[in-house]
C-alpha cells in the first residue's frame, strides 16, 4: 500500500488530496512504476486517467464498461489481488479510504508519506497503523515542501511476522 497521510490520518477531502507536494508525487511514481496499481472507482475518477507505466486495476461495483481500454475492473479487493497476481509485478493499493480499509489486512508493506499537518475537514482517512501489526523499517529525514510549506517524511513499514 502507498499513501500520503496527515497527522490525523487524513488522506482526502471532497475526493481530492488535501495537499500538493511535488516530491511526494515523484516518490509515488518512482515506487509504483513498473508495478500494478489497485484503486477504487472514485480514486480512478479523481486521477482522471490510467497511470502510465503501470497496470491499472479499478475496483467497482459495476461491470467496468466505462473504464478506458487497458484498465481492468475488479468486483472486490480480493478479485483485484487475483488479477494483480497474474501480472507477476509488484502490487500497490493506492486508495481510496474504503479500499485501504479492506486491503490493509492483506498488505505486507506500507509506503507512507507522513505529512505533518492536520486536516480538520477531511472526509477520507487511512487506517490506523498499529505497532503490534507494523514495524517501521525506514524513514527519511524531514523535508519541507517549498510551495506549501508543509513538512513531510517518507516511511516504510513491514508487517510484523
């Protein structure tokens, strides 16, 4: 799983990310390129297009008929994982909140950009990263986004065996 998460676990507001941090977007692209990305329909619509250089799987209750060519539809998180497994590439769940909530039990690694702010009017949240389930294996130094002034850091967690 990969996400940018605020100090109050916010990841979205009005189907949009509550910040724009260029370095985080570059990190996301570097980590996920060449892999398979799994997302919910609302996340796909907010992005607006398939992410290039990645196999895109969208979880939807519909039949996927409105999705662009080359984007696979899945009826559930489990179906999406089965499709991703056939691809034989690294797989990343990229949102939204409900998809993260359903998928976290299956995840073995979390790539989390910790954005040091609180979003009081957020409407979408990342599940709590509980220390009994997750061990932080790396973290970057704190950085500051020159445009927004937000401080952030990259952290990687692995599931405790």
